[in-house]
C-alpha cells in the first residue's frame, strides 16, 4: 500500500496534474499498517520550446491581430501577470478558454473574458483574430459535433500557434516571451467597481 500510495501521489503531481485513484481492500482500514514508502521523484515540468517563444515574438511584432487563449496553468496569477506584460507591450488580446478547471481571479488578476460556450457566440467573439497563440489550451473548440456548426470557432484563415502545451511550464513560457519582447513589469488595473 505504501508503494502504491507513493506512485499515486507521483502521478497526481506530474504536470499538468491528473487524478490518481488508489483502491484498497476494506481490511486495509483495520489491519496492521504496512511500511511507509519513500516519496517518489516528481518529474520536472517540461519547458516550452525556444523556437515557439521566438515564433510568438515574431507574430506579435508583425502587427497582426493576435489573440492569446489561456488555459490550464496559464490561468494562474503568476502566468496572468506575464500575459499582462505581453498585452501591455503589444496590444494583443488575452482571453481564457471556455471551460476551465480553475482560474485565479480578484485583485491583481487580468479581467479575462472567456470564450463563450455557445458556438455562434464563440465564433463572433473570435471573428477578428488573425493569429491565435495557445498557452496551456487546446484552442477554441466546440463541445462536440454540433450539426451544421464548425468544430473550431476561430476564423478559417486565422493561423493557430502553440507557445506552451498543457503539460509545459506556461508561466515560464510567458515570462520568456515577455522578456524577449522587452515588456516591462506592469500593474494590472483594478476592475471598475459595480454600483450597488
């Protein structure tokens, strides 16, 4: 049990994180305990490819209408701060994918718009995108084969690029890109207060 428990913890902590279920026989709860296993090494989170970072910088410098789609670990506070640097430097649009497991919100976070879930709304939301850069996201995908609707919600002519895959270090990739662009640190503006 100790060995299997350590393997479950290792699997759950491997990037991008996953569910690990350990199923034990019922007598494990009342029988004598086993041996405690040594913790297993958690693999280091893979880094984004340097060429992907350089390509993203070229795209941002091109003057095209660029949309960053953030998902997974890219929706954490530190990654959002790096995305804010890039947005302030280049004027790109930064959005969150439709469905997210977790997004850090509140003071000091980007006021991220999510791609709408309904197909027609999502298509309208992304209609002006010329270049799309994915960070921890699989893209602007539909929920399933909806009759008469496209699977991808971005314009057909828009080019899609990957800065960092879901299992890669999204924050590090965004930081490297911001540094390459010479983007200074920025304070994220407070969201306007809603009247009572």
